[in-house]
């Protein structure tokens, strides 16, 4: 009987732990240079084993969803970083775009920062997220 109970607990806990979390973040501020995405979708893998990110810039550059370069997800905040490789800008210039997003869960406040390789400018915006 004890073995059956332990097996049931293990199955239930592993099923609960195996669920991913998906956050949809909307940013109302396009930033100074209009480079902040309006929406970012972050799917955090079970047990915070990584995350996959989708944003409109990745889609417009015809790039697949990106594995996050850094993920920290706990009860207070979600932090994630990802890169859009070789984005094309006006005039034909190409450069990598590095995004960093922090979502403070208790305040339902998200902030995003963009750094573009080989450019001096950075951009940032704020918004809100929902757990889907």
C-alpha cells in the first residue's frame, strides 16, 4: 500500500512539474527608435529548464522561435534574454539585436531593453504580462 501511494505521489508531482508556463507580454511603449516589439511570448520549460521566445521582429526576419540565452523564473520575477540574429535595418545594414526582459509578477510590470551590436543606441519600453 505504501508503494502504491508513493508511486501515485510521484506521478502527480512529476505531472505538475512537467507543465510549462507561457507568458504573453504586451509593451505599449515602442521606445525612442520604434524598435521595441509590441508583444513577446515566452514559454518557460518545466522546472525552469530553459525558455523559448517569439516576438514580431523574429517573425519579420523569418527566424524560428529562439531559445533564451538566459532564464530566471521564480515566484517574484521572470527574467529572460534572447537574440535576433542579423536583423536588417534601413539602408541594408545588418546587426544582432539583444533583448533583455524582466517581468515583476506582483506588480504586473514588465520592462524590456534592446541593445544592437555595432550601434551606440539602446532602447527600452514597459508593459504588462499575463500567464496563459
